[in-house]
C-alpha cells in the first residue's frame, strides 16, 4: 500500500504539480505582476511619510512644510499606485510573448497596452477636456490587465505563427522589422477590441470594465478576498511546497489581482481618511501568514537552533535561522527536509491555516489594526513588518502571537524529528566505533 502511494506521488502528483508551476501562463502572471512591485514599494514609502500614524509627527510636518504637505507627498503615491494595472498588462504580455519562439515580446506588449487602454472609457470634465481616469489604470484595472495580457497576447502569437505579418529584407534593422511584423496582427487586435467596445456600449453594461467587474472581478473577490478563499489559497501554497514547488509564487500569481486590488482599496481609504475596508490583502498574506517564510518555518528554525540535540538539526538550524528572520525558508525546506516529508507535512499545512484564522479574527474584531495598503518589502523582518503594514503596534503583537501558536504546533513534530536524527547519529557512531574496534 505504501509503495502504491509513493508511486502515485512520484509518478502522478509531482509531475502534475511541476507542469502547473512551469505553465507559461502561470509564469507570465507571476513575473508580470512582479514588475509592479517596485512601483508599489516606492509609492508605499511616500504613503508612510504622508500618513504616518503619529499625530505629533503630522502636526510637526504641517508646521514646517505647510498645510498641504501631505498632498504634495501624495503625488508620488498617486503616480506609482495609479499605473500598476497598466504596468501589469505590459509585464504579463511581455513575459508570455517571450516564452514563445519567433515572437517579439516588446511588440506584443505594446499592442496589448493599446488594447487595454482602448477598453477604458474616457472621462470628460466640465471644461470639455477628455482624459483617461487614473483609477482604471491602477488596482481597479488589474483583472482587465490580466485578461488582456493573456488572451490578447496569445491571439497575437497565434497570428504571428500563422505568418500574418509583413516580412522585411534582412538588411532592415531588427527593430524596424519587428515593428512592421506587428502591423497586421496589431491592426486586427485593435479593430476587434474597438468593435467590442462599441457593441458593449449598446448593452446595460455600457463598458468592457463593467463586464469584467460584474462577471469576474466581484465574484472572484467575494470568494478569494474572504477568510475561506485565503484558507484554500494557503492550503495549496503548502501543498505545492511539499513537492518542492514554490507554492507562494504559483498561488500568488493567480491571487495577485485579488490581493493587490484589495490592497489598493485599503490605500485609497487611508488617503481619504475612511475606514479600511479589507482584511485579506497582499500585506495580510506577506506579513502575517507568510511571516518567517511559508508555513511560518521561522519557529522551526529557531527551535532547531536553540533546542535541537542532534548535531544535524542543530547545524541546519544555524544555517536556516538567519534567512528565516528575513522570511527566506528554502534552507529549512530542503535541509530538514520538509519537502516530501509526511511527518513535517502536517504542521507545515496546519500552521498557516491557524495563522490565517488568528490574524483574520484579530483584525475583524478590531483587536488588531488592518493593513494600510502599504507594501512592506517581503524580506522585512517580522515585528517590524507587522508594525509598518498596519501602522500600529498591534500588528507587531499579532505576529508575536502567531509565532507562539505556530511554535506550539511545530514543537511536537520538531521533537519527533530531533529524536529520529539523534537515533540515526547514534547508530552511525556505534557502527563506526564497531568497525574501528574490529580493525584494531
């Protein structure tokens, strides 16, 4: 029976999980959304400066720089946060097109950007000036960016591979040749999106973004943005990790439109001095569920460092403790190992689920401040990250509570692993001693 289970894992589950992780579309989502992170982090720094939750600081800044200082600082936040949807569209399209042979990724991403902008309804002010609303280019446009980045790019690639393009002589510079190659597929894409926009205008949806919001964004957010959706997401993060696949990257690429969208709503609420609407967001996941690494393995790393009796686990603890403080857990995942370890799989799956519940309940009841929409770099050490993400000491306290609870769950399994390792080390030592005695 055990051999059958091992065969199923080795021959079915691991290859299937590997194919999922290597899927060009999932990789494009992951790497495309990664492109927006510098903008979010930079904008978050300016947001912290303008919204730092200490009244004495706010008053001092106002007395030195004038009453409008926060608005001026907020220009940088607006400039970065309000283009993340557009940048995600470019990034996803570029990464997806790059994975195909014979396709110029830059041309594909530019055509996708044009299609993305064409779907957005223009706004006219009282003076008759027409402009693109920035909100649709930011977090509100993430679902649209995902769809355009994937489907438009695949359609573009299909036309290129069908040879629907102009071919220039070899003497023409590559940049010029790529531009002309994009003309036919680009024209077809823009024309079709234009016709679709006109057709949608005759429906009660009126705009393409409204269709995406009603049919896709709201239902997915209603599920994925809740505690139940987060529990499912965390289960799959841990499940994939157990087969050596970076579950946080795979699941994060899928959930990014939801988590980043809710982050954007929180940031907008903070800037408008309104109640923060969402609990689950990118910061909730990064700074409370994945603090210390997926599975909150920082607790295990510290136990091995301070409490392990076996030389092997003690050595792994020395190597893994420092990276774990910066939320890097690969040394412990492959050193213990947790990967393909049925005993360690139990706490590795259980701890994040418990952490989700504790963190969600803490914020839902008001005992802990909700995340402000500030993107704290994922390598920021716990305690500091909890305070920065919420702008309140309660965030740091929540992280401490999570570590204590997570450590309590990890402890009995750590003791099992420590005893097993100690027993193996003793057996090896006894065998070596016996061989040495026999040789003498």
